[in-house]
């Protein structure tokens, strides 16, 4: 069974869980402006207006313009693919009359871009088709279903993400063979990107900023990419990096310390920062269980790092990973306005998250980012975590 077949079969249970009679994905000219959820469900491109419809009974129907239908039909994802020539309105209403839905989920959201794929123009078109029908006032947000179908990974998706994570980890670990004092961030950046190309993979996010590097305390912090800063004895190097493999992403951070002449270990301040970050992540790993609100998990690590003597972390503890490195939906977000309602969503088994924490120090930025998959009993590491500070000797 393909990943896409697993995904479309997952939908009926989610509609039942969220008490939604049907889900309607309504699109057109997807090469120019697609709905983010389509890539999760299949190769569902359309030129003319198309309706991809899922009923809580498990029945799935696609309505497409004549000429788009064969490509959709060939994927075996829908029980029926209905082509039209003049207008989508008549077959759309026929399916609605057949299903008699009391609630019709469509893709709009005020908080989650990945669940906000219905354009305003297509909403107006849909409302005009439903005018004078019982269905006109039955449109509701399908945000919960969009987020769940994207976030609750199937076994095939989890295995693919594990493979991507291990590919990225091989690049991280292989850097021990060539990292040297005096290398610039730009040199490291170019070498890592070449390795990604040599493996036939893609970067998890845009090429200009993947990997993200911080060499020492003066390196620009954030989603910058690579600066002219140089690694030298007595500083740390942090790398934020992931690869996309078979359509799925990884996202990890690792940290190194470049030893001074005569040093046999990193300074105590570096080690304290590293262990505080590592143990804060472990505390969140140990705490997270299905059904928790995202902010509750964030709060565990947030308190840990403050108790260790560092300032409060200025970002969220973790986000979901999937088709994108930042895959939308509920995450481990603090209760800040900038995160909308996402901190209050409840995490569920099958979701893949990062656990990301860091502190800025006089030696440089010290941060780790791990990936976990949430199971019914709690978290599992998707790839082996960094347990010890990586040392680079002269």
C-alpha cells in the first residue's frame, strides 16, 4: 500500500473523530495556487475547478474537469472520479444530495497556514453554487481534519522520515572527518550542501539557509544561513540542518566545541550549557504523552532551562515535521499571541515533532534539536539524539 493510499484511508476515522460529515477540498489551477493539504493525499493537481470529497462513511469521490480526470483516476485513491465539461456545479450538488451532509468541512483557518488552502475566490464560487440549497449554511472549518491528516503519520510515513533523519545524521557525524579550525561558515555550508547533492537529496528548507550555522558568539543568530565568521579554538559551532528524502523532511541541530591548545575537555561553562539544554530536552521527552496541550510540554523544558540559570528561551520548544520541516498544526508552543491557538491543541500518537532548545553563551550558541515520534505510551526518538558534546581538537 502506498503512503497516499494509507493517507486517504485515514480520513474517514478523522471525520468521525471530529464529528464532520464530509470534507471538501475545492481548488483550481493548482500549479499556480495549490491547497497545502493536497500534497499529503496524493498527486492531486487540477487545471479546472476540482472537488476532492471525503465522507465519514469512507466513501471518496473526486469531481474534475474533463482532461484532469484520468490522472486522478490512475492513482486509485477515489471510489469514483466524475469528469465534467461545462460546470462543476451540477455534479457537485448531485454528490451533496446523495450524501446529505449536515456539516461540510472546507479548508480555512485563522491560525494554521497549512489548513488555510481555500482561496477567497473559490469560497465565493462555492457559496454561489450552494445558494438556494440546504447546504449553504453548513460550511465549517476543516482545520482539525487538515491538521490531523497532515500530522498523524502512517507507518510508511514514519519509516520514510526515519530514513531521511538517518541520512542527515550521517552527514552530521561525517563532519568529524573534515571540520578544522579556521574554516568559515561559508566553507562548511558549501561542503554540507555538496554532500546533500552527492547523495541525491534535497535540503529540508530553502537552499540559502540550509544548513544554518553559528560559529562563535558573533555569528548572526536565527534563520540566517552562513556568515563570514570562522571557527577557531575556544568557540562552539552550532548547525541546524535537515534533508528531504522521498518527499519527507528531517530537522536536527548539533553542536561542537573547538578546543584550545592544551585543553583536554571543553570549559565548564560550555559543558554546563550543553548538559542543561540536553537535559531540558530529555525532561520534555519524558513528560510528553498523547492528549497533552502543546504548551504544557513547552513549559517543562522552559522551566528547566530557567532553573539552570539561563534566560527564558525566546522561541517554541518544538514544531511538527513532515512534508515540510515546519509542518504546521499543534506544536510545543508557549502561550504567546504570536502562536495563535496552536499552543492549546492536543498532541496525538503518530505525530512527529522536534524538541529544540538553546542558550547563547560567551563561546557561541549552544543548541540541540531532536526529532521524536509520539506513540500511545509516550515519545520515541526518531533518530539517535546527541548525548555528548562533540569536540574538535587541533
